[in-house]
């Protein structure tokens, strides 16, 4: 598939074995539904001819974000985030 895409697009293309990339454990039902929603939105964007965007989860919606708005930017998690505080309470360390 990667070779065919490279030929069609003229761009360097690499294949990735998802299991080698993803080391977060077994997917939850939320993960599976989210992935399906991302895929559906990506197909919709292609059908609409809307390129140069990425799909994003903006709860509760799946939305398109222009790549120019997200590339090269860092999105941080506030130190007082409930998720971060819960993880720390459970013994997860973040190098601090």
C-alpha cells in the first residue's frame, strides 16, 4: 500500500505496524468508537475535497482543524488538570 501511495502521490511514504507504534495496552470501547469516528470524518473530508486538515476530538464533536493551525505548536496540559492530578495520586510520575 505504501509503495502504491508513493507512486500515486510522488511523496515519500512509509508503512507502520500499529502494534509497534502503539504501546498503550488494549484499546477500550471508547478508543474503538473514537477511531471509527475519526475515520468517518476523514472520509467525509476527502469526499468534500477538504484537504490540508486533520481530524480532532473537540468534545463531543469530531471536527476538522487546518494543519497550519496545529503544526509546530505544543499543546500542554495544565498542572492542575484533574486528569494529571488523578494520575499523580495513583503514583504516576511525570519527571517532576
